[in-house]
C-alpha cells in the first residue's frame, strides 16, 4: 500500500511542479500546436500553445513508479515494465508525429499508415514479450486466451502454435491500436482526454488491488474463495503503475484545463491509449475495456459512423462535425460544458465496468 501511495505522490509532484519548466523549454524550442483549418473556428486562438506535453507525464510516471519501487525495496515486475514499455513506445510514435507537425508547421505529421505501422511494431513486440517471463507459478503477464473479466475458454492456440501466435499478436495489435487511436481522437478539447484517462486508468488501480487480494498465488487467500481466484501475474504492481500514471495525469491536468497552457499532443494521447490497452491485457480484462474506455469508443464510433454515412449518402452528415465533441461545439455548447459532461459520461461507463468486474466475483 505504501508503494501505491508513493508512486502516485511522486508522479503528481513531478508534473504539478515541473510542467511550467517544460512549458518554457517547449516554447523556446518552438514546439507549438498547429490547428487544422477545417476545425472549429474557435480553436484558432489556440495556435502556438506548446504541445508534446505527453513527455511530461510519461517522465512523471517513470519517476513515480521507479521511485516507489526503489523506496519500497521491491524490484520492478515484468507486467509493470511491459505496461511502461507500451506507454513509452507509443509515446515515441506520437512524438515523431508531433515533431513532424512542428517541423513542417502544419497540422499533419506522420501519414496515417505510417502511424499505424509504428503502433503495430510496438504492440506486436509487446504481445510477444507478454508471453514470456513466467513467475514461480508459471504465470506469464499475458496468455493467448481472450479475456473479459478473466480468461475465457476462447484460446487462439486451438489453431496450432504458429497460427495461434500470429492470431494472438494480431488481436493484441487491434486492441492497442484501437485504444491509442481512441484516446487520440478524444484529445480535441482542453482537458477532455486527460480527465477521461484518469477515470479509465484509475479503474485499474481498483481492479489490480482487488486481484492482488484475491490472487491464486496469495498465501492469505480465503480457501473458500480459491475456486474463483485470479490467475494474474503481478496484480499489485499493475495497481502501482496505474497509480503512477493517474498521479502524473492529475498534475498535468492542472495546467491542461481550459484554457490549456500546454497540450499532450499525440505523444500523450497515444501513450495513454497504449497504457490503457496494456493494463487491460495483462490484467486479463481485454473486453471489459469496451466499458472502461467507453467514452473513447463513443468518440471513435462517431468518426466511423460519420465517414461511413458521408460515403453512403454522397456527402450528407449525421453530425455537424466529428468527433462528436466538435458537434456539440458547433451546436453552441461551451468547451468547459462539453468536457465536464463527457467526463461524467466516461465516469459512468467506468463505474459500469468496475461494477461488472465486482458483480462477476459475487456471482461466481
């Protein structure tokens, strides 16, 4: 518990007190935000605001997690390191995209397929590494089964070792790409993606801590509950790394709320989506991510529906603009109003996800 609190406190302090320093450095480097010409006209006043702020809470997360493990005297675990690998790896992909935008002085950086290729490389590497590093009980950070609240009987290995591994890697790449792009699409208003990510990633603090208390490897587990214990490697450390991410995000959100002093950019949004996907994969709650990350699903879905309808009807639109938060902007809603109401929606969906997780335990 001490490591849990320490990780959050250290990462919070890092981002809360050091973000102004990073802002001055980014301004000096010329890392300003460029606004798409076809976006809402009200956003053009934001041009030049420092971007790539994701660097700050990624560093804050690393500082918080490794500081907590060092102070607690316990080493880092494979599961937590894999989450950090996914977060940093996709953050690097986002940084390249952001850097090209500032270099070209336009709102387009990496091409769409180039960005997806980067996401697939990171996620594919994560997938293969997650099947390694068994603990004393032989449990690896992930396995080849599809999971909801725990592993389901659906195992990719029924197709054979080679085909099953390929399908498993594709599955992990789909989850990771969808999650990272979902957060990226949501990152369009000051504080929207950051606040929603605090809620979604924060749910894994609760899930990880509960899984630790009810882990099959826990010697203090009530034997009456042994039949429904969780086969998860390093659940407490997953809660610690999730706490470090949340702490870093809270400190960053202080400076990112309307009017934002700095934006997370693709560096931050892809990193957060990657961390969210990785936490779901190694905690064996992959499909539960649809609820926990429900706001990101809605935002992404609005873009997909808009584009599909536009093509099918040869130019007609369902929304005034997608993603859907821009639709409400053009309807006249204040930016702060949209952000807070979307946080409420995201929070309700997170509560539904965590509630489903706990309800499964009660009914099993």
